[in-house]
C-alpha cells in the first residue's frame, strides 16, 4: 500500500512485476484456459474417431436417407416403416410441436384461472387453488405423466367394452375415438377467410385507435373482430353448402373401425404437462398481479374508470410486463418437458431420435440434431423475450 | 355568541355496543370470506359441489376400501380377477407398498449389507440437522464434514472396499439412489454454478465466452438429452478400454445440468449487488477471490436463496428422469413392481404412483418451507 502511495505522488511509471500486472495475468489465464479447452476438444474428438472406427460406425448424416424400418403410432404426416430416418425425426419434431402448442394453450388457461383464484377474496377458492399449486409444484412431471398413463388411462375399459360418449365418441384403453371430419370441396377457402378476418381486424383496431386519439370516441374492436374472424368462415361454410361429413367410428367385435383416434400416450402427456406447468403459470400470474401497486387501481377508480376498464387498461398492461418474461420461460420448459414423452412411448423428437440412435448407432449425429432443434427453439424464444422487454420496458428519463 | 355556537359536545360516554356481526365469530367469517358478493356465493357453491364430488370417493378409495394387509395380489383383486375382494371392489392397495417398502428404499442392495445405507443415512441426518439449524455452532467444521468427509466415507461404505463386500452400482436403487443423486447434484452444482456465474461476469473474453456457451447450451436443451449424452457419448469421449460407471454418468449429467441453472440464479444475485460494494472492496486492497468470498458472494447468495432452493427442488424432481436411461431410482423401482406377478393388479400402478408422489412431495415441500424460513431468518437488511 505504501508503495502505491509513493507511486501516485511521484507520478512515475509504476514498476510492477509482470506477475502482478492484472493485464498480463488476465492474458496468461485466458491463454491457459484456451489451451486446456483446445487440448480437451482434441483429446475427445480423437477418442471419438478412434472409438467410432473400432465400432465400424461411419460418421456423417448420410444415415438420415436410409429406410427406418420402424413404425410410428402417432404421425401427423404420412409415415410408414418404409420412410427414412429423416422422416421419422421430422414426424417426431411435429409431434413435439403439437404437444407444445396444445399443452401451452391449456396450461395457460388453467394457470390463469388458478392464479386469479389464489388471489380471490373467497377463502375456499383461494385455498383450493393453493392446494393445487402446492401439490403440482412439488412432484416430478414424469410422475404426473405416469399417473395419467398407467394410473388413469390404462385402467379404462378394453376396446370391447368401450365407454360410449355423446357425438359417437368412444373411450377405451387405446385412446379416444371420435368422428373424423371429412372436408368437402372448396373448404380450403375457410382458412383463407379466417386469415382475411384477422387482417381486417388488425386494420380496424388501428383505425379505431387513431379515431379515439382524434375524437375520443371509442369503437368496440373486440366485437367487430369476433364477428369477422368467426363470422366470415361460418358464412363461407354455409355459402359453400356446408361441405362437411363425418366418418363415424363404429364398434366392431374386437376393434373400432373408422373415425380418428387420439392415442392415450398423447392424452397422458398433454394432460400431465398442462396440469404441471399450470401450477407454475399460476404462481407467475399471481406474482404479476400482486406486483402492480394498489395505488394504480385506486388512482384509476379515482379517475372514474369502471372496474373492468381498470383491469383492462391499468392493471393488465402493468402486470404483463412482470408476467411475460417468466411465462415465456415456462412455455419453453413445457416444450423441453415434452421430451419426457419418451418414457411412455409417445413418438416425439427424443423418442424417434432414440429409436434411430439404437438402430443406426449414430449417437453423435442424433444428439447433435436434438441439440440444434432445442437450441433453436430456445434462442428463438429468448430473441422474442429481448424484443418484448425492449418494447415493454418502462421509458425512464 | 356562545349560545348560538352550533357545535355539539358530548358529555357522557356512549353505551358500549355489541361487536358487529361480521367480526370475531364464525358467521361473520363466513359472510366476509365465503359469501361477500353474489359472485362469491356462486363460487363457494361450485367449490363445495366440487369438493363433495371429489373428497368422499377419494377418501373411500384411499382409506375405507383400501387393503392394508396381505402378502400377494389376491388381497387386491376381485374374485373374477383371482382374488378375495368382492366384485366391483376398487381401492388402494397399501399392502403392496408395505410389502415392498424396503425394496423401495434400497433397491436390490444385498439384504445382509443393508446396515450400510442405514448407517450412511444416520450419519447424513446427524450432520445435516445441525447444518440446518441456524443457531448450532461450528458451521465451518460441520460443512467440511458434510460436504467433504461424509461423501468419501459414504462412498466406501456403500460401494465397499476396505474389507467390506463390494456392492456394484447396478444393485443400488430406490430412494437411496434418488437421494444420492440429489445430494451429489446439490453439493456439486452449488460451487460449480457459483464459478460459472463469476465466469460469466468476468472481464476475460475467453472465460466469459466459455461460461456463456456452457450455460446457454445446457439450459436450452431438456435434461433427457443431457442424460442421453452422458450415457451414450461419454464412453465415446474416453480412450478405448476405459469404462465409466452408469451411475457416475447419470451423476455427471445431473450435476452439470443443475450447475447451469444454479449459475443463472447466482448471476441474478451478483447483478443485484451495487457496484459500490465491489469498488469498496477494491479500495480496501482485497484481491479478486477475497473480494468475492468476503464481500460480494455472501450478499448475492443471501438475495437469491429462494431461487437456489427452487433449483434444488427442480434437481430433486429431475432425478426421476434417470429412470429413462434405465436406472432404478425411487420412481422406476416402484414401476418395476407393476409387472411383478406377485403384485400385478389393476390398482397396483396407481397406488404405487400415489405413494411415490407423497414421498417426492414431502421432500420438495419441506425444502421450500425451509427456504421460506431461511429467507425470513436472513432478512437482516430490512429489520433493525
């Protein structure tokens, strides 16, 4: 320390031994680290190539074009055992996305209800929601999946004694059979009209906002939007002469024929992930709403806003700022947890990839495909989150 | 003027009035908490109907109809299924859990050697309890024993050596495996996560890049892919002829996975510490490690205790995934019994899974309660 004081007073270049110079040390440590990493990578890749050569496995992605030879019970795309390994992985990826989208949708609804319920002044509702959250947060998701799969769904009756549900649906231990819609001619117009409805609604919303800013008059965009987005397709459907028929499942002696079947694996995974993630979403919603100071809604009431407008215009926009970042990461968690489908044989990405890996021995390649797919999803999500944070951040002085 | 003063001054005390009905007694409580508005009345009615539909059948299934005694499947199956219960019987099969309880705890660990895991458990409890009680003295020595000495002793006790019979890891199983994975995961991920968090905030680009890449890659993928990676790729990474124990592979995967999450939690704490703390430490002449150990980390970690414990809870739950790579942790050893001919009944799976759920729940819930307690205990900043 005294040395330091003298140096400052005399304004001379400090004479520090290079060992103690932070810059030199930093460069030294970094070079050492880089060296260790490079050596480790070299060592590993050397070992991998030696081991692969010994096991007679050619590295590379050529195997993706080979015939897979295994069946997938739940495929959204045309797939058979004659399809390629690449097809199998794509089918798996589509199933992962399907589970993610449906699960996120349901988990959000349940989570919102439970989260708001925990804040309810009604003691019974609040306690029920607390119990729900505390139960599901503290057990592994895999257990929830098994609970639905081997606990509930496999105890359903055999195909012969299927439970008959309304609308000619059948429930048995092979899944839920329901009438398969057969779309007639011209139905491709319906999605197009939905798209048109959405676009027009956006335009109306923009116009309504502009008009409100100018004249102060409000326009109920929501009703117009619902009328457009739901009404246009229905109108088109009716004008086309209702071209929709159903292929009903029929109970045969041993099996059901016709209709579509939702596999129990899908239902188990879907229900388990929805219920499990909903508990976390509920906590996020609760924290978000409680994070808006009470003064905000009081001030809004003092300005004469109705409770519904207060919620819509004052509380929700501020709560959203707190809610959306953790909510997105829960969505991401649900997507990643969909990989647990492998445990009950639901053919998602990890499951079809695992089968591919076992058959071809191309472990490095399959795992690299997994990593790339999941990392892409994660990075896309975090890019969205950064964009959102930048947009929503409080503009301070 | 004084006569026209309209103000009123009361000279005698008002008689005491009964408390409002909404305060104190049960009717008041019901009114304010259950029936405050018409909407509340509807909600309460719906909730009561829901409870009435759920609880009696659940209690009936779990307790009233449940079978508590018996040594094989006949006590949990109906006559048609080859058992002794009347037709249409449905209830939990606790006899199954009772019969297999010891197996659920130890897996296939040899019967004669079971004193060893029990001894390890006793040592663990004896070392952990004073660690968790804030007032207990000698924390440093205690931590040294728990995190350095205990794992070594426990390893030799469980695995064998020094005259003890060898018990290979494929024989380990049940709750024992779940707890070992969690303990090692926690003991490794906390220091490793701290290092990664410090690395991520380091000014050295090489170290920072390495840490960021590691953390983001691990956090971006599901644990199951990391487990597959450890299971399939780790043997490829090693020179030919080297083998690595399956249990160790899972252990590495779980610990690395938890470290990445831990790093992000601790980074959150580090970011919340004002820059002045670091500058103050610099001006006192503390080196980097002294500064971190004595000034920054104690404050940062205190801030993120809930996050740290949440990561521990996540880790504990995630250990169940090792069943997918073929290890017999608590969940998988219970599932193994579903196909065992001695106990194969329609109610076995659901009973076993409920039992597993209760065990997991007890551990996770106590961890979260303890973290809430610690948070209050350490909350010294806002209390004077």
